[in-house]
C-alpha cells in the first residue's frame, strides 16, 4: 500500500519537477507527455489504491518532515474512503484536463511553465486530500494557493491577469491565517497534529472550543472555496487559461475548503453554533453566486459565479451535518463543472479567445456539435434536472437541510431551493445565448470564422458528459432503486453519522419539487433569453439598469474590498513610510543628533582666537576651581 | 653617591646630547647632512636604553629626582616619543628650512623637561622640568619662521603658558607656605593640610596642571596652537608634554592623603566630565584636521582624568592611566605624523595640509600615511583591533571598578559622540572623490619607518597588550 | 586537533585577507585567492561539522589572553554556533562570487574587508568570553563600514556613517554594562572573569540587572534591528554593494539575535523574563510595520531591507516566547532568513547590473527576458513568504505554533503577519517579473557563475524546507541548555 | 600674626596685581610684565614661607625662579619682537587668525 500511495503523490510531483528542471531542454512533445503521464499514472495508482484498500482506514507515514520535542510534523497519509474517493476524483478530472490542455495550449510559448504548475497543482491537491498531519496538509494547502497564483496570472504580460493571480493568492491566504491559528490551537490542545488523533479525541473539546474551531475552519475553508466574504478572487481567476479555470473550479483548489471541513468534521460537529454558521455561509453564498451569475456577460464569469454558488451548497451540506451529501455533490460538481469549463474553453478557442456570450449564437451549435451536446449535458446537471447527477446530489443536500432540526434550517432550505430555480435560470440563459439565436454583433461576423478545436479537446468532453448524467448512480437514493453506495462506503468516516431512514414522502416530494423548479427555471430562461428572448441583451434599460449593475458587479463586493480594505491598506503603507518612518522616526533621530551639532557650534564660538579671552578663562577656571575646593571644604 | 649619577644618566644623555648639538651647530659649519639628526636620535635612544637597562636605587639628590621604575619607564616613553617626532620631522624640517641645531637640540631639552617633570618628587624639580619643557616648546612651536600661523601659535602658547606657569608656581609657593614641605608627596600628606591657604595652593597647582594637559576650561589655546604649530611639533606637544604632566599628576593623586583626596576628587571629577563633554562636542564641527585632533586630544585627556580618579586603591586605575598614556602617545603621534607626511609636498611648504577637503581620497593617494591616519583615528575612537580599544577598555574598567559609574556613563556618551568625527575623517580619506593629486615628494626613509613602527605598535597593543600591562604592573608594585 | 580547527576557521580569512592585500595590483589573483580562502574555510567548517556529528558535545578552547584583565581567548562550539558559522562561511563564499564582475575598483581592499568581516562574525559566534565577544562584535562593524562606504551606491558615505554610528552607540553602552557585570562579579567573588559561564552566576539586584540588561538589549536591538532603532538598516542596505547587503542581512543582523539569546537572556534571566512582553510588542511592531512599509517602496533593495525588519520581528517574537519550539524556530529562522534574504539581495543586484536601476518602475516584464533569473526570483520570494516546502516555513511554523504553547494570542497575531508578508512580496514579483518589458534591450540571462550562486542557495533552501531535521537535531541540545540554564536561574531568583 | 603672614599677603597682592595686569592689558609686553610680577610674587611667598619654616629650600627656589624667569623673558621677548616685526602689532588680540 505504501509504495502505491507514495507513487500516487509522487507522479505529479515528478512530472512538475521534470518540467521545471529539464522542460527547456527537451521537446514540447516530451514535456506534454510527461505532464500527462504524471497525472494519468497517478490516477491509475489511485484506482489501485482504491481497489486494494477496500474502504478501510489506513495511516501510513512516509517519513518525518521535522520534529521539535512533541511538535512532530510527519509526511504521512490517511487513506480512508473519503480520501480515496477524493483522490480518484481529483486525479481523474485532472487527467482529462491535462489531456485537454495539450490541445488548448498548442500555440502558447509558456507551455513548460504551464505544465509544471499544472502538475504541481495536482500534487498539492493530492497532499490536501491524503495528508494526515495538519502541517503536511498545510503544505498542499499553500501549494495550491501558489500554483493557482502562477496559473491565474499565467499570461503575465497583461498586468490585469497578474493582479488576478495575486488577488487569489492573497485572499486565500487570508483564509489560511485561520487555518494556521487552528493548527496552533490543535497543537496546544491535543499536542498532536494528526487528523486521526484529533478526530479521535475530539470529544474532549468543550462546545465553546468546538465553535471556535468551527469558525476558524470555516474562515479557512471560505478562503480556499471562495465563500462569502472571501469570494471575490474566484471570478477574477478567470484570467488564467480556461483549462486552469476548469482545474481550479472543478476538482482542485476550491473543493479543498469543503474537503477540509469534511476531514475535520468531528472537531466542530458538536457545536450547533458552528454548524449553523457554516450552513448560513453556504446558503448565502449559494444565493449570492446564483444572483451574480444571472447577469454576467462573460461565459467564464457565469461559470465562476455558478461555482461559488454550488460550493455554497456543499457548505450547506456540511452545515446540515451530512458530509456524504457534500462529498457527493463535490464529485458530481467536479464532473459537470469541469465539463462546462472545458466546453466553454472549446467555444472560446473556436472563436479566437472570444468570451463575450453575446457574440456567440447558433453558429456554434452548427459548427461544434461535439461541444454542444456535452455542454447541454453539463447544463442539465448544473440545473439539477432529473435524472442527471446534479439532481441527485443537490437533492440530498436539500433533504438533509429540510430534515435538520430547527426552523432555522427550514428557512435555509427555502433559500436553497430558491437558488435552485435561479441556477436553472442562469444556466440555461447561458446555454441559450451561447448556442441559440443570432449573435448581437453582426458586423464582425464575417471576420471571425469558427475554428474547430483539436480532437483531443473535444474528446475529453464526452466522458465527462457521460459522468455528468450518470454519476448520480453512485448514491442513488433508495426510492430510486439505488443502494446508496456512497453512503455505505462513507459509513466509517468520522462524523459521517448515518442519518437514519428518510421518510419516503419527503424524499419524493423533494424530488418532485426540485424537478419542477428546475424545469420552471428553464422555461423562464427560454422566454427571457431564448432566440427571441425578452432580455437577450447585454444591459437593461431604465429602472432595471441599477439592479442589473448590482447583480453584474456581484453586489459591489469587489469594489467594497478595494475601497475599504485595499485602498486604506496601501494608503496606510504610504503614511507609515513617509510620515512615520521617514519624517517621524528617522528625522527625529536626526534632529536629536543635530542638537549635538548645535551645541558644537555654540562651543566653537568659545575658542574665539583672542588671547585676552583665553587668559580670562584661565583665571575664571582658577576661580571656579577655588570655589569648588571651598565648597568641598566647607561641606566636608 | 655613584648610584645617584646612574639614576640621572638618562637625563645627562639628553642634556649632553642637546648641548652637543648646539655646539656642533655653532662650530662645525660644513658638517655632513644629517649629523644633528643622528646625534639627536642617538642621544634619545641612549637615554631610553639607559633608563630601561640600569636600575638605580632610591631617590638621589636629596630625594629630588625619583629613580624608581615608574619614572624610568616614562623616560623611556618620552625618548620614544622624541625619537618618533624626530623621524617624522626629518624631511618635514628640511623642506621648511628649520632643520638647524636649535630644532634638534630643543627637542632633546624638551624631552629632558618631560623626564624631570614625570620623575620629580620635589616641587622644584617639577617646576624646573615643566619650565624647561615649556620654554623649549615656545620656540619649537614658532620654529617655522615663515609661517604666520606658527608665529601666532607660538605667541599664544607663550603668553598662556607663562601665565599658567606663574599660577602653578604661586600654587607651589602657597603649598610650601602652608605645609613647609617641598617634597610633592610630603606636602600633600602634611598633618596641617586642611586650611584655606593649603586649598588655595592646591587649586592653583591644579589649575597649572589643568592648563598643561588642556583640561576644560583651560583648553582654549590647544586647537589654535596645534593648528599653527608644525605637525610633528604639534604631535610632540600633544603627547609628550601632556603625558609628562599626567605622570606627575598620577604621583600627586596616588600620593595625596585621604582627606586631601576627598577635597580634590570632586574637582577632578568635574574637570574630567567637562573635558570629555566639551572636547568631544566641539570636535564635531571642526573641518580642519589639526584642530579636530586638538579637540580630540582634549577629550582623550578627559578619559585619562576619569581613570586618574580611580587610580587610588588597587592600582587598576593607575595601570590603566599608564597604559592608555602609552597608547595615546603612539596614536596621537601617528595621527600628527601622518599629517606631516602628507603635508610634505604642500605648495610653498608653508602650512600643513589641514582643511578636511584637502584629505578627500587621500587614502589612495598616500596609501601608507592614509592607513596610518585611519588606524590612529580608529584607535583614538577606541575601536578594535587597535591599542586604543584595549586602552579605553582599561580606563572604563578602572572607573567602573572604583564605582565612578556616572562619569563612566558620561565618558561613554562622549565616546559615542566622538565616533562621528573620527569616522567622518576616515570617510573623507577613503570614500570621497579624490581631489587633483599633488606631486609626491620623496618622503625619505625616516618618515615611513616611524609610520610603520607606530602602525605595528598600535595593532600589536590591540592584540597582545599583555606584556605591556605586565610591565606596568611591575612598575606600579 | 579540533580546538585548533576552531581558531583556524576564525583566522584563516583574516590571514587570507592580508595575503590578498599583498596582491593588490592583480585584481584577478585577488578574486581567486579570496575564493580559495573562503572555499577552504567552508571546507574546514564542513570538516568540523562532520567531526561534530560523529562526536557531539561541546568543543571548547580556553587560553589566557590578557592576564591583567582576566580576559581569556575562550571559544566554544555547539550546534547553534556550528550552524551559524556554516552559514557565514557559505555566504562569504557566495559574496566573493557575487562580486566577481561587479567589483572592479580596489579589488584587493574589497576582499580584505570581506574576509575581515568573516573573521569578525565567525569569531563572534564562537566566543564565550564576553570581552572576546565584544571585540568581534565591534570588529565586524568596521569592514562593513568600508564595504558600504567605498563600494556602495550614490549616497554611500552617509549610509555608512549612519550605520556605524548606530552600531557603535549600542555597542559602547553594552561595553559599559559589560564592564559593570564583570565588576559586580568581581566584588562578589573577588575574581575578574569575562566568561559567560562564570558571569551568569552573578547575583544582581533587580534594578541593576534591569539597567545592565537594557544596555545590552539596546546594542542587540540596534543590530537586529528592532523598531524604533531600525532606520539605519534600509539606508545601509540600499547603498551597500550586493556583497555588503548579503553580509549585512545574512550575518550581521543575526549577530544581534545571537547576542540576545546567548548573552542577554542567560546573563540577565530576570530582566529578560520581565522584558518578554516588551520584546513581543517590539517584535510585532517590527513584523507588521516592516511589512507594511515594504509595500510602499519603489526601490527593490529598500523593500527587501524592510522585509528583513519584518522577518527579524518574527524571530524576536520567537525568542521572547522562550520555549523549545519557538527558540528552535527562531534560530532556524536566522539561518533561513540569512539564505533567502541574501538570495533576494543578490538577485536585486543582478537585476541592477542589467537594467541599471533598482527602481521597480524601471523593471517589469523580466520574466520574458530572463526566465532563469525570474524563476529563481520567484522561488526565493516564495521562500520568503513562507511557502511550505521551502525553508522559511519550517522556522515560521515552529515559532507560530510553538507560540500557542505559551501565549496563544501571539501565535494568532503572528499568523496574521504572514498575510502582510505576502502583500508586499507579491507586489515585488508582479512589478519586477510581470507585465510588459519596459525596454527592448536584450538582457542576458544568468551566467554560469550566477546560476551556480543562486542554485547553491536554492538547493539549501529546498533542502531545509523538506528535511530540516538534521539542523533541528543540532539545535536541540543547545536550546535545551539555554532553556534549562535560564530556568534554573529564574527559580533561583524566585520567579 | 607673624611677619611671614604679612609677607605672604604682600606676595598675594603682588600676584593679584600681576594677574590683573595680564588680564586687563592687551599689550604683549605688558602681559609679559604681568607674568613676571606673578612669578616674583611667588618668589616673595617662598621667601616668606622659608621664614616661617625656618628652612632654606624656599629661598633656594627663588634663585631658580629668577633663572627661569630670565629664560622665559628672553624667549618671550624674542618671540614678541619677531612677531611685531612681521605683523607690526603688539596687541595680543590682533593675533586671532587661528580660531573656531
């Protein structure tokens, strides 16, 4: 088992190192193949490991990273069903994205850097997935942040792209602060950094501490998973190449936050407050993302906000105490979101880096049927149409929320289901505008012909399309004749308590409700954004314009950050530098030194050069000495 | 009786050498070049060897001159100082045309004066030594006749010096009047030492000493005279004459009876503090190197005085004073010597190279003289690995060890201030763009020899001060 | 044999420097000789390391030096010293290489001062006699003064003098306090000794201890440098030649830290104990203030200089917490910071050589022109922000996580600091490497020599990042001794 | 009060007069004369003291003082004359090019 897991992690790392060290000396062909091989081999290892572990928990230590007394940081892995499943998903989706990238980056000069980052990204994600030691996990956690920084800002010549990368790194690191503090507290309380140990002894925690941990981990996860209020980096992360967006949004990076919450679930699950916070954060983010996605004009930004929204659902699942549902949605989302992004990438590629959806139209459907159908599958899954994968996973979350004790959760459920309608609406708005009707900009039509993407790009869409539709089989509810395989598989995960029997009425009712709502959303989308839709335009006139702007700018969150955090921060830096450091401290020290100079100037006048003055001082001095002696004499 | 003469043999060598030089100067007109120089060197050297080699016993001549190892050590030191001064001034004097018998003879007589002052156990000898020294110096300072500044310096030193001598003398007279003792130590231990008359005398004596070692507020002449005097003479003046007085003061301080000491100590404390502060502060804005060195030497005397305070008791203070005197002699001689070396080629051979702007980049123009100046300054600033560092350390250790914490702190603050002006000069030497180079003059051999030996001594004292300290321990025991 | 080796390691550079001076007419020979000398010294240190690992235990030298003052030539080697002199030897070697092309004037003198500073720093890290320590402490300042003042940039004299005055101010006050301790010790035991081991048994009243410690602390704080006596550092760094910056950041700042935990804390445990809060606050101010100001910089060197202040702040925090984890972390971080910051200074120097400016606005888009240099730049920048897997992370996590054991809020606040670090570092990367190139001039990418320099540092950086255990093992014993020593004394004093 | 007391007093008065002369006069020659008066005042005190202590060494000292004073005056006058020749002034305060 040990070598398999080691190889599982090492293959992408070696691929990345190969590119970094030798990438410039070997041919492009080699670099591409090595990079893909790294991930695919890793996927194979994941399969083998998954197969041979048989759902058991294993903790394997590779070696000691460092150790000071009982602060021992090991490079070890905890291979349990959760990790196994996650590893499979990550490596599988990443493999496809790697293959896709070979086509997508065909004409880019920076391919070495690209594949290096991409491999390292996968490696870091695998570390997060498998690590048992929290500091080791942190290695992956930060590694993901760094790689995303490099990839988002991949086309660095445009400062905007570079800034987007920087923003991603910074905001996720703001989240990392909480993670770091949590690590410190774990060490303080448990004297251990092992997830297994901590989960095993979580019962010694008081509710208050649990709440604290819950909030810290929530904040940490919010950074990585782009939840409110740390969500603003994700839409900008579209600046990177599209496969990168797919990678970040689907399988890696953003899911890390949710995954962390699932991994450390026992630590905070005992605190109702923490759970409520997580649920609320998830719900609000889901709603927020869906609203924002509704008015975007950039194909990738729509998908980005949709990711934020879908991640909100996963948080809601965790908050509702059902991490199986969360994981289920994570996986299905990985499939259909990767699919959507990759398909969007094909579209963009075909239109020569055109991302404005209003410049697209039915010509795409006609030219690219191989993209059109998978995209439709993905859209259906995202809109949770039965019987796609998204339908089942989202349904499970809704049911858990609904069944969770407390009226509060009913309210969350209501928002969640409202969001589901919005999801269908924006998804099919996107679909209709991109693939049906005419482009809004006729004049440039002639200049741009649609270029067919290379076959390996299109080819990767199909397996994902199939999975987007059929992945629901993994955890088909009993009512649909399924055995809930995933639930069984996750049975032993700490904290994944079995939720007892779900009443059939609820199950059926919920299924019907979501189906109806989804279909309703699609119908609305058809009337509003179809080929002859009412709102099929990039902006809205009159009074609605304000609302439109509000949604398009995602409630001005970005602007608020810039105005109230970034700007004052920079201003303060300037003040500290110029006013405090230079004019305050440094000049203060100088004036202190200058007082000596002043004294010196005064004393200099004493030496006037005139003999009479000197003689006078000679006798003055004599007098003073005599006085001193006299005083001493009289005192003694 | 015979041992008496052995004890004063070094003095006789010096006096005889001086007289011989005068005779040669007067009667041997077509002597070979360098005769006077060699004679002076030999006399000083012989005196030094004599002082170190032979040990006389007791205090000869009715206890007027001390033959103890203390005074012999200082005689050797003064001879060393005069030898180095001679070496530095050989070319310098030739260029400025004052290389006659009076220069060499007076150097020897001044050295004799120092020897007498430092070795005196009797007020009369002390006074005679001081006067011999002073009168020689009046002439030496003004010896460069074509220099206006040298004249002015000579006049200033003469007027101030003679007034101070008069005060010193009157002080001695009063002391004698109040105690009836002419022996230095005896007069300070007289049973009836606590009357106003005695204190009056004491105050005047201190004033006289204060003038000679240029303590604040008697320091005002110092920068003017150093600036005007020829550089080697200024070096001689700032080291030899001061150290002679410090040595005499050391006798007074260690010899005074406790009640007398109680009266004197606060005065010395005040003078030391004032000297350290004023000397260092005033040096900050100086832009002429000789004036700067003058103020620096004033401040250095403050440090010595600080350790003098501590020199009663276990001997750490006295040891530190003597040790630092030696180091100080070499580093100040080094600094002034470097000035005289780089001033050799000055146009008109009138003034010395004095303005700091004239020292820009000089470290590259004159690598050896520049290095000597830099090392001397570093040593004066008390930075390792120079003797000045060990010396300063010894001074402060003595002061703190004797519980004079306050003055030690004042001293350290002064030292911090002083770093600036020393470093400023070094920065000028090495870090400022070079001015138009002047044509080099052949420096002769004597200057570089002195240069190298001082350099070696300063560094050696910084690394291995142990042997000198042991010698000092021996002479103090 | 080993004791002799210690002295050889200290004085080999000094003698080498004198030899170099003799060849002042042949610049190339000077370079080769210094390279040989530093290489030999590094070899000797490596040799020492091997012997030390095979046969651990303190290695000491103790000879009488100046009998009158009870001053001894006393050296001791333990894990901490060993690591630090290893760093010193390594960095000085790199300094010689870095200056190979950039120093063309007065080459011999340059190398002499470089080697002299090596002697000073190594001696300081080994000395156990306070006088000897002080001697080396001041000795290291002088060569650097010349290095900055002679071979620096436009405002070099001013910066050099400022640096010198700051350093000496602190050290002279320390001298007074040092003598004070010795004298108190003498009055108690009747024996004059400068040995750290003898002096830390001195019994001091709280007030005296406070004053003496304050003087020591000031000297160390200026070197570290702590807020608000840090203002010499940015100037010195900005004006110094690359090698000077490397010595300054890599070694000199470390001597302040070293003094604080080797001398300040053991000698005055009570006062140090009481000062912990002050140190923590100053450390935090340094951490945030330095990072914040770094963000406002246009000059790359100045930015890195302020980042140094920030990093040193964190180390001081680790020191002030004084427990096993934070202390190990701080000491390890000294090594890490020495490596990474030196690398950054070297890189800025290389960029300066190519584009003729250290202003960020003149740089930009360098990735396109110099991918290799940029790759290294990114690597070291990431090490500097504490990316796990690179060396700084290990030190930082030890300090921060260890902080939770003593004062959790410190750890929590410390983690906030890492965001501040990231902000300015990312700005630096972005302005320098990204964007469109500002000019069309082709800049040559790294030469073989430059690659070797950076590659060597990079290997060490990654090695420590992934496998710091050997280093931490070396630290374990001495750290335990430091902790145990002060603990005993504290109990003795009734804390 | 014995005689010696009055003689000492005389010496002091002379010293003060000499000092005042040194302090107040600007003429170099007059300053020199003031110094001479001070030296002689010391001589008088010595004589008085040797009167008091019944010892001769004070009186012997006076002879030394005379010799020293003579030497000093010789040198001093030579200096002053030379300076006067160069700069045409014997006012002490005209010699103030060296200052600061």
